[in-house]
């Protein structure tokens, strides 16, 4: 059974070179027997489905859905400054998807997982205004 891998590489602000690198990597990994999920193809598929340019959150949602179905993630250089790559790393780590450096057999281990610690609380009346206009709903809590 073929293994499925996800290519995680910085895209925003460097779409053309990133697309070229991803295409070359896809050809390489398919040649050695993997099914490859290329985030550029995910974005193109989203464009065709929606009939418009997808938003960044829509693209990331689709990317994470694809990553969740993969056996491993391949991480490319310059990932540290990529919001998308870092989100994919946290997702892969939290869901036990192994992460490897591109074109190597080196498995990467990351010490942190997604943490839901509240750092700050502040009022924002767009939600509280409509909630406070009604009787409290005891069934929610």
C-alpha cells in the first residue's frame, strides 16, 4: 500500500518559487512511490470548487484536512518564518503524523504541542451586546 505524504513549505509572499519547488518535490516523491499532497494543488482545487480565490483560512483548513489523511509530512527549509508551516507542524505533532526533513530520512521531533492557555482576557461588545440583551441561557453551561 502506498504511503501518502504532505509537502509543507512556505508559500505566502513567494508563490512562484514555492510552486516550482513543490512541483519538483512532488515528481521526486511520486517517482519513489509515494502519493503526494501538494498544497499548491490544494489551493488550485479550492479555486475550482469555489469559483473564486479562496481565503487564507479556507486554504489552511483544506490543507489541514489533507494533512490529517497523510502518513507523514515533509518539511522544507525556511519553515520557521511561515505561519502556515508552523500551524501544520503543530497539527502533525498533535495528531502523531511524523515530520521529516525534505529529501532525507531524518525524522524531526518538536517539543511543543498546541496549547490552549489563555494569556489575556478582554471585553469585546460585539458578542456581549447581543448576549446581554437576552435572558441568560442556563442550558449552555
